[in-house]
C-alpha cells in the first residue's frame, strides 16, 4: 500500500491490490483520490483525521472495507501536532465511484460532513456503517457529481517490469513470506508457521510446488499426521515446557528449484526440515513508567532513581516476545516505559547465540557480564552474542521512548 500522511495529496490513476491498507491517509487534507483501481485489500482507503478530501471516479473490487474514515476519541496529550492544528475528521465527498464485492462499502466514525453521491454499488453486504459522533452525513445525496479530473496514468517506462501480479497468481498476505534467503518464491518445499512460532500447539504450513509429503522423523513433539499434500498443514504438540523440536519430511512432486538455484527434476524425493529451540525460561519482569525529566539518555541518574522505586507492574513471562505500536504490556502507556527482566536458562550440549531485538534501548548481562549495550533510541536492531552450553543467569534492562516498541530475546542453536 501507499502511505499519504500529514500532507496534501493528488493520488490519481494508480492500481493498488492485495494490501492491508491500499492507501493510509492519516491527517491528510485538501486531497484528491481519483481514477484509481483498488482490489482485494483489507481496507482500500483508510483515513484518520482527514479534512477536505474528495474520493471520485475510482473502482473498488473485492475489498473487505472499501473506504474507512474516522477520528480517534482521544489523542496523545503530549503530542504537539493536535495542539497546533484542527485535527477533526471532516468534509468528505465520495462521488462517481464503482463498488463491487465488499463486506462494507463505507465505514465512518467521528466525522463531520460527508456527501456520498452518484456511486454504483453491486454485491456489497453493507453499503454504509455510520458510527458514533458522525454528523451531517448525506448518503445517496441528490447532488450531481462533478467529473473527476481527466488525468490519465503516465505511460509505462520503456523496459520496466510490470510489478502487478498476473491473473491467477498467488495472492493474499499469507503468500508474502520472507526468510533468510529473501522473498519466498514457492519453487521449493518449505515449512512455515501458520501464526507465531510461540503458538502452542504449533501449526505449520507445508508450502511449495504441488506434490505430496510424508514424515521421515520428528523429535521433541507429537505430530497430528504422517502424510499429506502440498499445500497442506500439520500440527506439533510440544512434550515439555522448553522446546527442542526437529522435524524432517520427504517431499515428492513437481520440479524443485532451491534458493541456491539447484534444480531437482519432477518426482525426486526432497528432504524438508524444520527446527525450533526455546529453552525453558521463567522471566521475572518489573515495569516502570518514567517522566520526561527522567529520560534514560539525557538524565541517566534520574532514570536509575526511578527504577529504585516500586515498579508499576510485576509479572512473570515464559518468553520475552514483546512488540507493538501501542502498549507492549497491559495497563501501561504506549511510551516512556522501562523494563527489567531476569531468568536462568540451562542450555544442553552444543553451541548457541543469544539474539536480542530491540527498539529502543537495551542492555543484556550474561552471568553479570555486560554483553549487549545498545542504550539509545533506535529502530529495531538485532544484536547477537555467542553463549556456551550450561546454566546461565540472563539480566536485561530495556526502555521504550516513543513509537514502535520491540523487545525479543531468543536462543539459537548454531
């Protein structure tokens, strides 16, 4: 999709398909969306706190929701933007569009002033859902729509590829998979989680070219079936609290091209493997909020003094797998939070890496030795340190300043 936020936009003659949000237009104003084609998006156009916007002459096909317009009930009181500007959702014109095959056409909430006129509706379960605090909403208004600007799409660039999927190609967010090799092309068999790797029991999709599979062996888990077809699915039920699972399937089917480019002819048996290691860990987590004058970077002494006070929350977690654009833990604010977490792990014979993914600051001690020191405001960063087999004490300090928050800690067998 396309993000068009905090700005005046002319979004004309584009083709947007198979996105979560075809266009995200938060806080956009004085904008025009005309002669675009939207198809199979979760929300084709989503605009929060938009103003003076016209949506005209577009085609919407098979989106869950074609157009969603709203304002939030509250905004961050510390954010300067709404203090200096009118951020109501208001003054929309939706005219001359074609809507076909949607669960919901228009979804509107906390919006002042909307005129819908001259649109064509087909196979739409709910044309309009008008929510709370919406005023002056005129549906099927008897107003002749103005013709949208006569602006055609720019000519194609000579020699450029067509980035749109051809008809009949795999579609949908579930087909977008990126692994250690890059974007997955479905030319080789693969096992991939249905949900999160931390789900229990763990469901895996069997992906790749059409064919069949059977289980060669599995350790550390019970499996719900021994064979199947591709695409398919299987479920692993872990035997212990910690997870040390290894699974190998045998695939037989169409021609296979591996990520390294090796070609296996049709009918060749191919081994497909999956491993997952997660030692038993019981994280003791303390959480604090901190004010601006106790910032961990600019006021480290005040920040440490804050952490000597009783925590706002105390909890125990089986893993550190926290990430959100909102609050990463219940009953805490989105921003300016700090965590201390501690656990002991017992790693069996082998070689391992401790992997920490952080946004924002993180410090990691292994047996009281500081191994990771990324005490700064930053986007998601992966840090990796070797850790030997045996029993270890892991201690973590973390803070979230603002925006996206992420704290993930994993142990990876080499």
